[in-house]
């Protein structure tokens, strides 16, 4: 299968999650992505582990977001290495970096200087809080960005303090936005023949994720999100029955729906709480408690079968063990196995995109540090005239 970005050369001067996750998206779509890494240590993510899991000398996390890439070791402070990189940049279609403001300017690889080397390059920048402004030098770390974005007051109940999201959601969404911006820039370049600067920040990405609730806040007189006092409520701005409810043997999730109709189906009396449509939000917490009392009386399967028979949107709440054993999960081919050498293999996720009905499976695992340096030097003749 010919992938749409085949023939595209991307240089990734990025580490940790946001920038490399954008490179992962491009690589899965067929781009040739070369990671530019410092000698000896490489991308700091090589030693940043989740649950202290490593594959050989590199973290499982590094392997997760750097499949389908090559590794080129270079010291940006070394004049010879820098000259090689400038030659490589002259041949590239895209380069990305997530250095703090001022770093690339100091070594002469900022956008204006790179444009002089390669006027048609797409130049992608990731920052924590933008390239200008009073926070431009603050550390752009996912949890810190969640903390200053308002996100942590959307989950949990009203008696909770801030509840952080259980994923590096700022990094992941910023990587998606960077990949999206790069592909839009490639289309623009095809029309104009000129390079494009693409800028994204973790803060702007996590604010964009909240576009529904932020728009509500901005148009609701500046009132803060009203988290429910009832356990299981899933959205500060949505009325009952939206949320998750404990049953006799597990949990069930309820999407939005006609509340009187749902209560009639499950035999839950809400006549004292539901007078008209606005009651679903005005009495949200009491209604959720009333529904919860009813759902505890029977098992998950009974409720799901009953509600689905009547066209009500609901689902059993699953964990990874139960979810990954479902035929639906297997049919979607969400996982793939990569051969990492020496007879070792690892399982990871697959690109969620299908093209012409085909999944975009990886062809190679994450590279060892500097694995491709010599081959790239020879291929692009980077050792000449130094």
C-alpha cells in the first residue's frame, strides 16, 4: 500500500511527547521521519518511563511514540555536526522542534535562518505557552498546563479539589494539532511554492479541547462550571441522566436522553423532581441520586438489554481487561506487534486512520540512539566539504 506522505522528509528536533507524537502521526502516514538526538543521551523520553517499564535500554514510553522513525545523533553545539544538519535541512520538507524560546535562535536554526537554507521548508514549533508573553520561559509540562487551563475543575464532584486528567492530554492534543497544521501547510506550499511557519502550544491545545465548555463559560456571565454533588456525574454542564451509575454487579454509562421516557422504562419514579424540561438540570444532582438507587437493584446485562431494546443510549463500563477481550476490539485491529530485534517483540497501538479500507501498520520499531547516523551521512553526502 502506498501511503500518502511517502517521499516526505521530516526532521524531528523534539523530545518527550508533544513533538514526537506529531512525528508519529506523520510517520504512520508514510513520511520519513529522522529524529535528531544528542549523542550519548538522546531524546530525554528514552529514560522517561511509565510504571518503570523498559525495553532494553529505552523506556516503553519512548517505543510507544517513536515507531517508524530513524535516529541521527548530532551535537547542536558542535560546528561540524551543525553544518551537517544544515545540509540535511536543505533537503528536508519539514522540520519540527520543541526547544524553549531563544534556543534555536542562538544556534542559528530559527525560522528566518532556516528559510535562508531552505525557503520551501515547513517549520513546526511546539512551546508550552506560546513564543511570546510573560509565560514563554515557563516549563511546558503536561500536568502544569492542565493546572493553569481550568481543565481540572471539570471532572469529579463539587466537593473534590482539582482532578487532573489521567492522560498526558495536553501533549497528545498538541501533537495532533501540530500534525494537522503541518499537513495544512504542505497543501499551502503546494499552491504557493513557499515555506510555512506552524506554531502550536500546549496551553492553546488544551484550551481548544475545552471549546464546548469554554464557549459556555464565555456566554454564561462568567459563571464557573457547576460540578455535581452526586457521584458519577460526567459533565459539569449536562443534565441528568448523563453519567455513570453503579449496578448490582458493575457500572453502566448513560448518555443524554429523554429522562421521563428512560425513567418509565426502568421504573424509577421522579414525579416529585421532574416538572418540566429544565428540571433535568435544576434538579440534576437529586435526579442522579434517584437513578443511582434504581440502577443498583439489577445487573448490568439486564439494564443494558432493557435500555437498548428501547433505543436508549447506554453502555457497560469496561476496564482494559474486559475491553481488549471483546470481538469488537479485535475486529478493529487496535493493537499490533513489533519485532524489536534479538527475538524480542512488543505490543503497541496502531494508527486509528484507515486509507482505502486498510490500517496503517508500522514497518519498524523505535530506533536505537544514532542507529541511522552513518547511513544518513552517506546517503545525503553530509561528510563532504566539512
